[in-house]
C-alpha cells in the first residue's frame, strides 16, 4: 500500500464579477415589474408580492460581498435573470471541461512534472454539464493524459470525496498520480428570482494533483480521510434527464437550487463539528492545535461556528480561512480555493484540515501535514 500526498493545486477564476449592489439592483427591478404585472392577484391574496432585497441583507445573512460568474449580462438583465451561456457544438470542448483544464494546467505547472506521470482523472463536482460522455474523459483528452477518467457527484463535498478516491487509487497502485478537478458553474442552477437564495453561488474551477509519497517532492502528507453521508431533502435540485418524461414539471421551482437554510444550519453544524472531532481523535490529533481550517465556503456564520467548536475558541481570520466574501459559495471548489490561496506559509510539520459539507447531507474531512 502506498501513501498519497497532495502535490499541487490549481485555480481558474472567471473574469467577470458581480457585486451585491449590482445583483440587488437587478433583482429589485425584476421584483418591481413582477408586482406591477400581478397587482390584482397579489391584492386578492392569490400570490405573494416580491420583497425587495438589499446588499446589507445579503452580507449579514451570508458574508458574501461579490461572486465571479461566467456570464454577467444575462444575470443582471431583469428580463432574463439567468446566465447566458450558448451551447457549444460537440466538436468543441465543453465550457466546464475548459474551466477544469485551465485549473489543471496551473496545478501541473506548480507540480513541475510531465502529465505522462498522471494515470487517472477524476472530475468531482455538483454541476455536471451532461450525463455522458464524462467530462473527466474530455479533460483527460485535452491534457493528453493516458489511463482512465470518470465523473463523480457528491454535491458540495465532491472535492473531499474526490481526494479520498484519488488517494485510494494511489494506495492500491492503480495510479502513481491522479488529477482531481472541480469545475462549477453554480450560477446555472441558481434561481435569481428567489430573494432568499439569488446571492448564494458563484462560478470557478479548482484542481488537485495527488501523488505517491515516495515519488513526491514536497507537498502535503494526507494523515487521514473520512467521509459521511446522511439523507436529507433540505438541499435539493431535481433537474435531470427524467424531466423530459414529465414535461409538465420542467418549469417547477425544484428544478433549480432550493434549500431550507435554517434547517441546514441547525443540522449540519453539529454533524460536521462532531465528525471533525471524532476523526481527529481516531488519528491521535488535537484539533485545537490545527494551524488552519479550509472549510467549505457556504455561509460565514456556519464556518465561524464550526471553527469555534473545533478550535474551542474564536478562530482568527488566519486560522479559519474565508474566501466566500469575493467568490460566494462555489460548491465543491470552495474548500480547495481556500487551501490553494492560504497554505503557502506552512512550515514542515504543521497541520491543517480540508473539510466539506453540503447536500446529501454529505461531509468529508482531510487532515494534512506539510512535508
């Protein structure tokens, strides 16, 4: 059995960004139009009026100040209220694969080894562009990688589940190195007409290269990985190929992202906090001695509470990394963005935690130590 290390990471950030103020202006314009066009039904109590949003409400509720997106104009057009991303011909690389390749190229450059050393590609993300062929195989072809590739989806926990999967391939000798990518166009499944969630998500892609420890130069030893799932309907997206078999449901609200936010908060925070404590105990680690937490970037209040429970005190901004203020929730990529952007200062022997949690419920913990 071979030990695996995290050898390198990469990040692709879209060029376009939307501030809370811009998003609110578009939403409120749409809400005003909706209320005017449905005034009689609203007065009769048949439908509810749309309540205006505000930048202050968004930041207080989530900690988000802005988000990167692949298309800004469509989202901010009150007559459209969705990203405008034209379908590409089959002969052209798909947009999510293109994003993944960009993140992967940075990771490969930081790794400093040829792609011929990579034996597998895993695309782990919430938002798959199509059922098949797998985006991972498309990424594999674009990068000229031999071996095998496949897609996997565990919602916001996909990256930690992907790290565990890649580490297992390395442990069993299936590959000497594995590329794991997380392309996310979260804006594509977001209902920008929903005041309670229109601000949550952004678009991005991340990449992680894992390698056999005896072949690696530097990087991060993986001290342990732990995965957990527990079924819940509180975060859901029912869009899928079977919608075509029930056309009357295609426009239903649950074909986009929906969640019961307060229930998620109450149930996920204690579940994840306890999971981290239990996993640390299994590994003989003191969680309060961790130098840094790279948590899933969903909500600043969730992260603050989990950080407080894990460290047994209020964490500093350096200890509990927050990137959602500028990136928003990027689903599977969030904890990897945090790790990518806030890990270069680690010294040999220092430990940290990559942790994800989200729909499913699903959660993953990856304890790492700088080599």
